[in-house]
C-alpha cells in the first residue's frame, strides 16, 4: 500500500509546544503577544505582553522541559520522521542580531541528539508562524531588510546542522499571508499592497535559502509548504466555476512562484489592476528562478465550496471554516468539513500542476477529548485518520502520485494556532493542561496512540482491518 521507505511521523511547531517563552535568552515573537481565543472569539494581538492577559504560547505544553519524554513516546509509536520548527527568537532574540544565541542552539542540539538516539529523521521548518517581535521596528516582512535577517538565521541553522538535518521547509503555510498575515509574517494590515510586498520578500528569502542550502550540501532537500486550500465549485454554472478558479488562483500563486520560479501571468495582471508594484530589485528574478524548491509539502484539513459570489480570499476566523456549506460532508467541532476523498483530489491537483514530490506534513482533527481513568477513547480520531490514510494510499497506488511521507498534526496535544486553545486536541498523547495553563502537564497515551503505532508497524496494512 505504501512505499517501503515511506516516512511516517508527526508534526509540531515550536511556539505551540515549547513554552519557556523567555528562558535562556529567548526573545518575544509574534506568537507571544497573541491572546487566548475560541471558535467564536478571535485572538487579540497586543503590542507587548500585558500584565493581566493570558498568552497560550508562554506555557504551551512545556515541551522545553519534557522533550526527552515526548520524543521517547514518538519513538515508541515508531516514528520515522518528526517535523519540528526552530524558534527564531531562541536563536536571534530580536531577529536582527549579528551573532546567534548559543543557549538557544544548544537546546536544539539536544533535541537532535534525542531524535538520533531513536533513529528519527528531522524535518525542520525554519519559520513556523512566529516572527521576532523586535523586527516590528522595521515593519516586519514589509521591509526588505528582514530578508537579510531571515537568511542570516537560516544560514546559521544550515551550517550548524549540516549532515544532521537533510529535509527543510522555509516557511510554514506561506499562503496564510492572505488569510492570517500576523501569524504568517508579523503583518497586522488589511492593505493588499502591504501583504503582497511581504509575500514577495518571503519568496526572495526562501529562494536565497534554497540556494544556500544546496551550496552547503547538495544532498539537502528544501521544500515549501502550502496551507491546503482546495475548492469545489458551488454549481456547474460557468460563473461559479470561474469564481472557484479565481479563488484557487489567489492561493496557488504562492506555490507557482516557489515551484516554478516566477510569478504567473494571472497574478501579475491582478496586481496591475490593483495598482500594486512589486519591489523588484536587480537580480531578483534570477534568484526566484534559481531558488525553486525540491518538493512541495502541504497541510490538509478540509475542502471549500466557492463560486461567483465568493470574492477573493475566504474571510473566516482562520480561512478554513467559511465559504458555501457543503451539504454532502460532515463538519468537525470547530466547523471544518471532513473530506477524506478531498485529500486524494488535492494530491492529484498539485502533482498535475508541478510534477514535484509531495509530502503531507499536517493532517488531523481537533476534538474535545475526555480523560477517564487515565485513558482517552478517541475512536473519532482513529476513524478520521484511517479514512484519510486510505485515500492517501489510493493516490499513491492507483494514481501514481509520489508522496514522500505523512506527518500527522499534532502527535501530542498542543495549543491551536487558530484559537490558542488546549481543548481543541489533536494528539495521540493527551497532555493534562487546560486553556489557561492549569494542570499537571502529565502525558497519557490515547487509544489512537496504539492504533497509529500499528499503522507504522504494518506500513499501512492495518488500515484494511477494523479497529
């Protein structure tokens, strides 16, 4: 069902698990000034840390002090790969320092030591929804100077971890610039010119890092990551079909630039209509062309329905829960459609467009779990993942799509990026902590823990069996 060398594992983000937000020289990031929200209440962004406000990233699940225990649990499940991120502000606290914080690097040295101990391959996201707050003085990613700061940060990682890390992602869900610019780039603006300028700078930064990575070690594989927006047309009415095409253009141009090495004509024409001029400098077009990614990774949670009346980008709380209602599909507790077949469609869509190796680096379901007698009977999670993995198998076996691996989001409960909640639980491992950081932080194995272990042990063969 799956290739022998298929990379099974799980994915997390530093700002959603580590906690210890000021330990050993770490600076403040954009994630550290986002308050607690919910499905109905948007997270608030504060200019600094307010005394009587709760910020979920400050504690998270305290992975900073539990990483050995947690990685041992990943190894017990049989992980072949672990997708993680390196917190920029642990290495460059303000973002613009010229020399890195050695204490921050030592922490990630230790994580890699643990992964190597269990023969788990690291897949590292260089920037995952956190930008140093210190870069606000430049205007964050709207300013070209931040490109240099990012490239300096990435270069430190590439050199220090040469031969220890082979697989890299430059930015997490880069197309979230259009739906969540603060988490994607530290941009708190609805101005399309500002967002498109910031996106352009991230494209240049990514391309430069791809070139540096290949120069340091030709074996390095650097990918991009797409937040999986895929849409069906509301009807067979050609107006709805064109509306859906336009929506997909608004998302796919991020992949077009990084995978093809140039801006597509449809996007250039749109920018022209909006009177937006990209800040292109001499040599930039060559940088984009020479810095194309080696593979395309994606998150996949749901699909949309769009049409003639869907103007541009979805405007929901997180961009994943809006659009027309799909009456054929159920929804999660947080309003996201559950569409396993959509995953197969998505993989075919991307491979047809780019002919690059693909990797699913996020897929999972957030749910309210009940811990009873130190156990969590999460059959709903098993059913969700099983259905998606069976469609993934079809994409590989029937459609011939080259998929490198699958890292489920997130293998251990963590704070949700969209809401900051802990009660929106994804993990195979339950963490005893609530939305306000109260709890023992003790870890418990859910039923899904043992199921996923069998999935990996059998390389997916157990998917055909009842659990």
